[in-house]
């Protein structure tokens, strides 16, 4: 499985290159091709990266739970307004499963997996018969990391690109607060279900006892950062000085939207990346400085446990 490392870093690099190209050279990649690329690169990364840590059975459970929960709650919200609010998808993202584009579920999974990994870096590993606190804390923290992504991208995709429409608009560049509350609820549900699966599943020494390097966790951390940097790059490169109108008739300046999303990305996604990077460096130092004659160096999963858990 260590042979996967160059592939995973290659996927990170590919996503960064695509993000740079579409920002600096708008229209260079046609939208029908671009959207699947932006969805399937994180999807492929999550599957391969997750299989290394949880085994194929584990990561496929994560995928299935994510797809089912997100599709049910998105369709429910389009029909009733719960939990996200009242909105609908246009035809820009491709064919739909019921009322929701098929690509939405994989998009949840790709970035959701990255948020999950950062959550385990910051809080601790969710293990079979492990700490109950960690089993519930990781989904809680990961849900914030996931919503941070939506904060940095929703207004651009809805108010500007009209990939979906908020029927009553909203105070955050045309997006309502209910959207983010709905995201918090939805992603927490599938994160928590996966955490419970890990907690109660039968231990498998082949998967759970393996030593995962700092580089392994850095791969997911860097990809999460690259996604956040995309919003910053849009602002740096600049957007047309034009206005857009949301469904409620409120006029927004595109330059203001770009600046707002860049600001949010820096102080949410990139802040979380910085915290995770510090945690990983601390873990590396703990491993390299451990006296070899006294005790064997801890595994990466042990290093990633909260300091209070070490006694």
C-alpha cells in the first residue's frame, strides 16, 4: 500500500494544477468536463487514502453512508425546506438522482473525507471499542471543517454561477443561514454513523495496528488546503467588476463576493490546515525524540490521540 503515496500526491498536484488553470484562464476547461474533474479527483483520493487506513470495506461504508444520507436530506429539503432551506438545482451540474444531481453525493464524500481526516488529526483516532468521547467528538469537529468548505464556495456556485438557486435569497451573498445549519446537521449525521461503525466493528489488526506516517496525514491536509486556496486565488487573480442578482432581487457585486469568500477561506479552511499542520509536526517530534532504549516509538495513531489521553 505504500506504493500509493506517489499516486496520492499526484492527485493532490493534479487538483492544484486544475484549480490554477481554471482561475487564471477562465473557460480553458469546458464546464461539462471541469465539474466532474473537480469532483472525481477528491473522490479518487478519498477512496485510495481511506482504503489505506480503514480497508476497502471501511472506506466503502463511509462512501455508502455519505451518498445515502446526503441524497435523502437534499431531496427532502428541496421538497420541504428541511434541513437546508428552499432551493433547487438547475441543469448545470448534469443528470439528477430524483431532484439532486448525481455528482453532489461524490462531492460530499471527497471533501467530507478530508474533513474527517483533519478531525482525527486534531481530536484523535476513532478505533474499535475506543474512547466514546473521541467517537462523538471527531464527527462534531469534522462537521465544522466540512461546513467551512461550503462557506468558501456556496455563494460563488449559487449566486454567481447559478448551479443552484436559493428561492428567498439570503444574507450571506444570497445564501441563507439555514443552508449552513442544514450542512452541519447532514454531514454530522453521516460522520457520526461512520464513527459508530468504526467503534463497534470487529477489530482487524491488519488495518488498525498499522503504522501510518506523518506524510500520510499530510496528504489529506494539503489537499484540503488546496481547496481552500482556490477561493483565495480567485480573489487574487480578480473577477469582473459586475453585479449579480439573487432570486430575492438583491444585487451583489462579484468583487465583494470574491473578497468575502477569500476572507472566509483564510480564517476557516486555512486556519484548520494550520492547526492540523502544527499537530502533525508535534507528532513527528514526539516520534523522533522518543528515547529508543526506554520504549518503542509510538505509532502515528497513538501520536494523533489528544495529549490529555496520554496520561
